[in-house]
C-alpha cells in the first residue's frame, strides 16, 4: 500500500490539531521512525497488525465510484483501532508527521523506512 495514503488516512482520522508554523525536528523523527520500525519488526503480532492496516488501507484506496462511503468509514475506524495496538511510539510518530513537509527529503526517508517494512507483509 502506498505509504502516503496510509499517512493521509491517519492524518484524516487523528484528532490532533495542526500547530500553525511548528516544524518538527526531522532528525529526531527519523530516529523515532527507525525505532518504531524496529519495534514492529521485532514483534510478530505487531508485524501482523501493521500488515493488516496496509491491507485495509488498500481496500479504501478504490476509485470513488466503486467505494461505499459507509464501508470506508468502518474501515477507517478499524484502522484506527489497529493503530492503537502498534503502540504509543507509532501514534506519536505519525502525530508529529502532521506538521512535517511531505515533500522534504527527510519525510521521504521516513516513508521509505515504512515501505521497507511493507516487504515483511504477504502480498
């Protein structure tokens, strides 16, 4: 699943408010992302949860005419519930990414870490 789509789903579903002008420390976020990926990779249950989130996100990523909005809302809720299982580090990382520039190299590097994690998911 496209990492940016997953981030978009998380941003839409999160309740965090956008802090005007507050830019996160990208070096710290990259370190945090490496830790989160390590935590997920080292725990089989978390890896399965992460892969399930990817799978559900792929179901939401359908053309609008083929998508049932009520089903999409239910899938978003399921994704939110699963994200809670990945732990506070995961949630804090993606919350902090709310204020990051998605076009920056650092942001793209962080997304690459998660794309690499996707390789541990069955396709």
